[in-house]
């Protein structure tokens, strides 16, 4: 390899963190042609992990390193959310977690690339493409072994859990998580609730916050939060909450009594 090409590969290696996926399209946009990428792989600088993606040779890359590529190189909103984000934030003492599966959220228009879905990251991936919350609202920066990725903050992550909730146990766990969220920022909660497109999520979130009696609740401008019209039922044979026109499990409405 010529001195010029060696200098270029050294520049690349020094400018990107270890432990991440490098996408071919991003490399091309930054002056590394497909022919040059092929030479790098032939020279054992990089190893392909699927069409359009590679890693440093002998580098150990986790799912977080794959998400880094999607967020930083492809500018996608796909992020760790729901239960997984709450776990990263240390808010999961009441949640029943699957250590072998992570939850991802992204926009309806965003899809996981094949190189991500076909590789073994040591965990399963449960991806939910939905636009019930705005792209950037309520996300936190999480530092992970030399690089950072975006994950859902506590308020957004709980709303994502409520969005996916299907039974009594899910809702009870969400309430138990809500109990520990006494330090949420009212402005951020306000923005999330105003922009959330799920009436179900907004009603349950507000009810649970009131049931727990969080101090930040009094700072919300509830008249600006659209809770929709009509009744909603989350479970059969539950308790009807007239204020929010929603039927919830008895375990939730009787919590703390």
C-alpha cells in the first residue's frame, strides 16, 4: 500500500471511535471510494459484516456500535427505547426484562438494514417503527465505551412502554416505574404530552402521575394537552376512570391502597 493510501487509512482510523460499524455509503461520502474500501478489506484493515457495512478487523462491535452508525452516519432516529432505555437509565427495578432482547423505536419510514438484522449481536432486536412521538423530543445522550448514542429519556421511555402495553402486568409495571420518576422536567413532559399522537398513552400517563402525586405535575399546563374524546378500554373487567374516560386494571387503580 502506498504512503498516501496508508496515511488515508490512518486518518480514518484515528477519526472514528473503535467498536462501531462503518457503512460503505458514509465512507464514500467522505472520500473513501468503493475501490479503496475493497483494498482496505483485502489488506485486512476491515472485515465486512454484510452488504454496505464493515468493522475494523478483529474489532468487537455490539448493537450499540450498530446504532451509532445508523444515528451518526445515516441520520436515522432509530434508538434504544421503552424497557431497554429504562434499563440503561437504572429505572427498571420493577420491570420484568428479557436480557436477550432489546427494544428499538424509529419512524414508520425507517427500516433496519439487512446487515443489522442478519448479524448476531448477542441479543434479539424488537423494532417498533412508529411516529406517535416526534423524532428528537425526550431523548438522552448515553455514553458507551468511547462513543455516544441517543436513547429515550425516562419520560419518553415510559410513554413508549405505555404504547406497547397489552395487559394488566404491563400497566402495573409502568405504574411502578412512574412511581420512581419524581425528578422529571415539567417542560419536557409538557412537550412530550402536547406532541404525543396516542390518546391512550397521554391519558394513562396523566392518570398515573396523578395517582402517584408527583410534584412536577402541578407545573403542567393541562389545558394545552389534547386528551381526545370518547371512552377507551385497556382491559376487560377493569375499573373505569371517569376523569380520563379509560378503563384500567384494578391492580393499577387500587395501587397503594
